[in-house]
């Protein structure tokens, strides 16, 4: 725990921190989060999470708030840190709670307010069912699966997940929430429940017609439901394992060793996608396919980032994976 005096400088002219102290006195055991708090206090910044700490050589942000200065080689060599104002922040847990609330609200609204949902005039007078037609068994089941999935997400966010960072830029909540609120929420609920949904009229992707209005009219119904239930439980199992890889209050990473981890880097993403494949099989709805297809693009990038991180952190112990989220595909 050697004493250490660090020079403090702004990373650039944009988003600079005003009233920055020229130096700070710390030790090699001081964490990045403690440096943030110290710089914020001496600069008069109320929320220390706004203070980003950057490596003086690579000029990249040091994201692990629990990392100690003694482990930052460039900081020790140059005896300097760079800082930047990251802007207004919002808690990661809060972000996820808001993101997942959108689909729940939309699906409940379209399910229970179906008789009074306004519909485009060009759809009125078609041969599709009127808005007073009762929901089919398939529609009711798909509603249950959607709500169950996102309630599970909310509960995991509140009680299970541990985050390596305290906050994220507040403005990002609009970008992050748009995917869930507009696609999984508005778009999917419109297509699944609206009696005159454009997708109900699609001949290429037929909706729940009277011929299959009841669950069990096809063996695919049982396959889809079984896939959803199994994959949701497996996804929870992976999340539970990943949360317990980190000790409480720690951001230390570990090597996953759980169901599916021998196949792919991110088995939680694998089971997530397969659960939605089950919903697609049940609903026969193009909107659900579009939602999860876009989700796969994001998850592919995240899973590849995780593979690179594990290879870097555990070069001798980690068994490299060829596929990061879907065996044989991605």
C-alpha cells in the first residue's frame, strides 16, 4: 500500500472537468471508484459517477470501478491519470427496470384494452375479424409468455444481477429502451392482439386463424411451449451462476462453468434466443421474428466481446470457444 501522488489532467477540451486539482494523493491500493470520489470532491462535482478515469497511455476508460491503481501499469509508470466529464448518469439497475417495463405495459394494455384500441381506417371493412372477436387460446398463451419473460427479467434485475459499473450516461436510456418499448412492446403487442393486425392478413405468415385458435391443434404448439419453458429456466440458471461468480461488492470476473458453457461463450444468450424461437413457433407471428432477429445482432456483438475478454483475462485457464452464442452459427 505504497503512497502515490498522481498528476490529474483533462483527457481533452470537450467535456472537461472544471476546477480540476493538479495532483491527488492516493496509494497503490486505492480503487478507481475512490479516485472518482476524490477527484469529484476536489472539483466540486456532486455525482462522482460523472468522473471518467482514463489510462494515460491508451487513453481508454478504466471501466472496472473496483480495480486498484497498483494494477494499472501505465498509471504507475507515468504517475498520471486522465479524466473526463461523462455527463449526467443513471443507475444500471434503474435502466434495466425501465427497459423491461415497456413490453409489460404494452402487452397488458393491448390485451385488456383490445376492444377500444384505435385501428387504421384502411383496415376497417376487411374480411378480418372484428375488434370484438374473443382472443384465441394461442393469443392468450403468447400474452402469458411475453409477460412472464419480462417479469422474470425485472425480478432478476432487482434481486439477482450484479453490475460492474454503477451508472451509464442518462441519455442512453432512450436508445436502450427504444428496442424493448417499440419492438417487444408496441410492435409485437399490436401484431399479436390487434384484431386487424397487418400480420393477421398475411398469407405468407398466417396468424391464429379459427383452424388453430386452440392450443394443441399442432404438435408444434407443444414443441414451442416446451422450448420456451426449458430455455427460460436454463437462462435463469445461467444468470444465477454468473451472478455468483462475483463476490458481493466485487467486480471480479470468473470463467463460467454452467449449463451450456461447454458449447458457447454466452449460454444465457443462447437460451434467450431459443426461448423466443419457442414463442415464434407458437405465435406464427412475423413481428416476434423481427424482434428477436434484431436482438441477435446485439447479442452477437456482446458475446464476442465477452469471448475476447475471457481470453485476455484467463489466457492459460480459459478454454477458447469457436461459437459465442449459437452452436454452429455464431
